[in-house]
C-alpha cells in the first residue's frame, strides 16, 4: 500500500484480500475465503506459522465481526 508498507492488497474479480504485517504478527482478511486459504498455504510453505483462528485481538485492540 502507498499508505503503509506493511499492508498488502490483492484485488481480483472475486474480491479483495488484505494482508497486514506487524513484527511477527499477521492478519489476513478479505472477501474470498478460498484465496485466503491459498495465501496461508503458500506462506506456510516458506515460514513457520500458526493459525490462531478468527481475529479477536490485534495489537491490544479487541476486534469483533459484524456479519
């Protein structure tokens, strides 16, 4: 992103996927669950990762879903 070098945005006909990095934490979100699974699989091939499930807290901020 031109606004934040730690924010990566992927646009496709199926939707938008956002990947946000902060030190050793990562948030992946978007409109296409299949593409999110693809990104997570490719990253886990290169890096030791743990999937902590749905986002609840990030950087001390509580996150809740509205859908």
